[in-house]
């Protein structure tokens, strides 16, 4: 359904859909839920994430689902935040829009932490259309250059890449780059994506896929001051979506420990924005000591969140069957670009790449021909909040019914959900200017907060770090009238021990 103008209040419908997807496998009953979807209050005027597709409404639904799941878990655990029954949860539209663009507001010692996109992460005109590539990580950039026959010293020069892609068909360029281990996608329209096997596989997948393996008794977790207090979360995620999920769990009180491989360092910006409310350690799972430490941490964990490609971690004993046998009662949330089904189940991908392949880029086109972008990394952030919601709901499920709980989500499935909603018809000139502004700022540097915008700046906070003061966006949402916050100090990337906090 794609009428010309979406309803003024589309988010309640989307919230209901997200909650239904989250709870599709639940038989816990209404007693564990907040007092209905009206328990979410949304304030502020709309129009903070301008786009043809309903980006702002989807953002509200995703973050609102996480807040409702937090309230439900807190109630189940016997928590009391001063309200009768479940806590009342609230979101502010302006705050939420800032949170969904948190990378743009990040400042380390007063300066941007790095560019939003590297020079080779962009749209390119091919012989018969457009291609989007992703070269932020050095190994993906090297694969891109290798696939196109460009010299290694062209890593920051777009000219040789532009010339090489201009000689290729869009699908040919996609195949060359992905075949070399790089990340690229031909820009498709929605109908083409739906007609192809990868798109069909995504369409057959629920927004949140829930399964469980029986045999594990319920784990009773007594209530603390926050919904996730006392919950241990092992974080094996990178970039944006997974870190958004786990940092939000941290803001809700969880003890979050992130592990990264020593030989694949994270992007500088994400070593700050992705480490909020968590500790950070480096661990090589491929060594005997690292493998044993990993499973020792899992033995003490309540939740595992991982964002690697499907089956990429199986060799470390992290496939579902092995986890259910060795760590019964665990909650496992897995996130990927395309999901585990279909021909792209093992393919690398990022938000911008999924936008290009799924039809979003053309839906947001400024002129009907050139691809455009959403006003934020909506698939990353939105799926991140849905992952947090899935973890919280699965914890409630496990505490009531036992079992080892598995939840799977993907950026592509969130994209399909977004594309299935009503959309606005914005003037092409408005879209053209907005697209040009976004692309220019993303290429040059992280976008600064609008000068003098009191409303936007109200959502910023400054934390302590070894690199100096870090300014970032506060976590969105209030439980009753208490705002969520980040811990005052930000961990140094890789600077913590791979161990749970005492007690």
C-alpha cells in the first residue's frame, strides 16, 4: 500500500506491527505486557527525519517497541519505578531523530571522530545504472580495488574506481566486487528486488524470527533499579546496528561486555559511538585460550548478541545447536544484513548497501533517476532497537518458560517493512536539496548539530574518556518520568579485561 500521503499518526500502527512480530511466538499472556500500546507517549512535532518513506514513524515504532519490552520485563521481574503496574514510557520525536543520527553529533575533545563515509563508499554510475559500494574498512576497500583492477594507492582516489565501474554493467560490478570479498550492490527498484531470489527469501522471513530449544529451566532474575539490571550481555557486534542494540541494553541497566578481534580494528568513530554503556575487550577466538575464555564468558552470560554473517561463528561453537547444548538457557540475538536464507544469506552488507539493493535508494531519488538516501542510517538504528526489544522479550520468555531462546533479525527485513508502508510525495526539488546536503556532509565529515538549535542540543551529554571529553546523544526515552542516561565514563576500545564485572 503506497498512497500519496501517509496518515499523520502512522507510528501507532507500526508499533502494533512491531510488537506483534516480537510476540508472535509468545504464550505469556497480557499479564506480562504493558497496559496496552497506549502506554507509549510520543511528544513533539513531526518532520524531524524528512523523507518520502515514513522514516520518523518507523524510528518511533522501533525505539518504542524496545521501551515497551523493557517495561514488560521490569514488571515481570517485580520492579517498581514508582508507577502502578508497568512503567509509563515516553519518547520525544526530536530527541529520537538525534539518536538515529548519533554518529553525526559525536564529538571527541570538541572535534568530529571521523568521516561518516570513506571516499570509496558511495554511488557510482555504471554502464546501465548505478552501483553502491562500501569501503570504510581497509579490507573491504582493498577488495574493491582488487576486483576493479585499481592500484592500491588509489584507495582514497575515486577517479580510477569511477572509470572502472563506468565500463561495467551494474550487476557485473556487483558480482565482481562481492566475488572478491568486497561489499557492493547494484541499485534496484522495488519490483526488481521483489522478483529476484534474494528479495523473495527476505520477503518470506518474519520481521523478528523467534525459535527456542527446550530443556533448559527458567532463569529467575530478581529486579533491580532498571529493567535490565543484573543482566549480562556478551556483545559480538560492530558498526552501527548491533552496537545500538547493546548500548541501549546498557542504558537500561545491563552489564554489557563487547569483544572484538585483535586483527580487525573497529572504525575510529565507532570506538566511541559504539561503546556507550559497555566495556570493551579484544579476544582472538581462534586460539585455544581465546576459545576457552569466550565460552567461559558465555557460561556467565544471560544474552549473546552477534552481528556476524550467518554461520561465520559456527566454527567457534556458536551455532544454535552447540549453544543450546553447552549454554542452555541463554538468549541469543543474531543480526545480519540479508538474513540466513536465500542466495545472499552469507553475503556481507551494510545499511547503505541494503538501501541500494532493496529499492529504498530509488524510492528516495531526488529526480526519479539518481539514487537517494534516507535521512539517517534508519535500517541500522531501527533494527538495533528491534534487536534490543527482541533480547528483552526473550529474557521474559525464558524466565517464564525456560529453554534456550533464539531471535534473528536483518537489515533487509526491516527495509522490506519500511517499503511496505504508505509514503509521502515530497517535491523533487526538496528531495534533491536534501539528498545533496546529506551526501556532501557524509563524504566530508560527520554532520555537526545545527548551530543554535536549542532543541537538538538539549539531547546532548558529555562523557569522560581517555581521549578527552566525548559529546554524544543521550539514549532516547523515559520510563515514568525518569530519563535514560549513559554511564559517566566511556571505556577505551579494547582497554578492558575479557571478564564480567565482579558481583
